[in-house]
């Protein structure tokens, strides 16, 4: 996933410090995000919101036919998995997300942006339909 934080920030003529203050994301985390390191989904949402865009636009994530709806009902990973009759091991194999990580996500832990995108893609929904902050 290519991150466009630097591009968006320069368009606004903002420093990393200003973006950190506006988003509520720690300076070091913003710096790491801009350099292309992974990030927590919650921080990705905060950064995208400051620029009034989506994580899909900010990280150049291809939607590949994903239904995108920001205001619809949130559906849990556990519910989506149950609807398909998949065991945790099947979802792990299909998504490339480890069973341990899936267990944590289903227990309420927030995934990384990368894992959230993998899961949303496997289910054919948008990340916004699974997680809200």
C-alpha cells in the first residue's frame, strides 16, 4: 500500500507537527506512517479524517469491487465469518492473517490497516463496514 500522507500534507503546507496536532496521532507515529511503515487502523482513520478523505484514497488501496458505505451498519469479523460458515483456520488461509491475530481481532482488538484491508477484501466489504472509530 502506497501512503500519500506526504503528498496531502504538502498540499496543505502542513508540518508533521501540525498534522500530529490536528489528528491526535503522536508525532513519531505520523512520521512512521508517512515513511510507509505499518499503522494501526485507528490512526489511519484519524489521518484520513483530517484530510477529509478515506483510507482507500490516502493509502491508494484498490477497492476491487468492494461495497463502500461509511454510514451503514457495522458488521463484526466474527459475524461475517459465521455467515459464511468459515472456521478461523479457513479465514486465516483465505486472508493471510494469522489465526492468533484473527482471534485477537474477534476479541475486540483493533487490527493494523494492512490486516483490516485483507479481511475486508476477503469478505467483499469495505473496511468502514467492519470498523468505526
